[in-house]
């Protein structure tokens, strides 16, 4: 069975076709990448899969189940997590608190529990804390767990965003430009972290402009241009693809 699949996925914003008839398959446990020039539709493609936007037409299937019409929280509950291009963290809260909020998504306490502070809620709070500490360790942020997110480096913020996604126990994570705005050394560290996720069995799909990183990291790459899939394949196939080279200014971005 195909792990995650899009069929003829299309999104129109008025007259603009941001994602145009995209068929894409993702294999379990692999690192998949989506590249393409600015405005190519990469983030929109993620938004369609994770339920933040409704497609104009087409389907998204996760482990054979049609998730196209499900709301984003239901999709997250099924094990599909994502990060955002601009980090959506609470800068005035600690790393730990940011992650506990993320984990709440998966737990069952409702408002009544919250008001009466039932046993279940207390139990879940402890579980959240344990789970949060577990993912903080996984992304190697123990040293800054009690620091405010606003005081972190860009790379630490990216790791926090990873941890937030991981706290929901995902089977697949969609990472929108996880290494944007971090220096080359830190980029290497983030790449290693993505490999660690894949080794743990979490399927990774990332959008990235950093070609050197992508070519080393990805098992499979899809190239979008003006909303259309123009190529799909292994890094070496993509690097030598004429259409892909033309889509980038002078081809220099693929070097
Ligand atoms: N909510 C929206 N309403 C209208 N147009 C949108 C919306 N979101 C995206 N677009 C348009 O859809 C196109 C694709 O945008 P998208 O953000 O998916 O591109 P991208 O490939 O992620 O680009 P970048 O590399 O700059 O992040 C762009 O032309 C963009 O202006
Ligand atoms: Mg984008």
C-alpha cells in the first residue's frame, strides 16, 4: 500500500492555479523533498495535505484512507504532522510549554476537566510533560528547555518546531523550509536530525531551497514549477534534468 499519495491535487486562488494536478507518492520511512522556485506552490501543497486548505479538486490518501476533506486536527490525529515556513511558536513561553501545548492536541481532556481539574487531566498533564521532555531530548534541546523561545537562536527555534511536530507522535512530518535562515554548520545539524527521524521510522517530507543539503539528504525529490510537477526522481536524476535546470535561473541553484 502507498503510504501517502496525492492524486490530481489542485488548488486555485481565484484565477491563479497554485497547485496544478499534482500526483505524488511518498514511501514510508524515507526522506522526501519538494523543491522549486519561489511561488511554485510548495507551501500550498503542504497546506492541502495537512488540511489547512481545501483543494479545488483532487485527493489526498494516507495509508489508503481518503483524508482530503478532513479538518487539520483530525489529520494530525491520524499521524500527519507539519511545521510552518515561519515558525508559529509562542516567543514569550518556554520551549517546554510550547511543546506541551502541541501535545494537548493528541489528548482527551476537555474544558470540564480543565475547570474541575480531574484526575484524568492531572494524569494527562504528567504524560504531556514526559512526552515533551522526550521530544526535547530527541531534538537535543535539554539545555534550553526552560528558556523563553524568544531568546533562542534561529536553529534552536527550528529544533523546537521539530519537537512540536514530534510531540503529536506522527508517522510522517512535513517540514516547510526547516533550514531557512540558519548557517551551514547548523544546517548540517538539522540534516542529521532529519536522518535521525527517518531512522526512527518517521517518514520525512521537506521543502527546502538549500540544494546541497537536499541532494545529500533526500531519497526522492519532486520539483514544482508554477504549480506543476515538472520532475520527480532520485537526487542525481533531478540534478541532470534539463527541464529542472531551465526552471532555475541559469541552472545555478542546482549546482
Ligand atoms: N492564501 C492565498 N491566497 C491567494 N494566493 C495564495 C495564497 N497562498 C499562496 N498563494 C499564491 O500561490 C502561489 C504559490 O504560493 P506558495 O506559498 O505555495 O509558494 P512556495 O513554493 O511555497 O514559495 P516560497 O518558496 O516563496 O515559499 C503564489 O503565487 C502565492 O502568491
Ligand atoms: Mg513556501
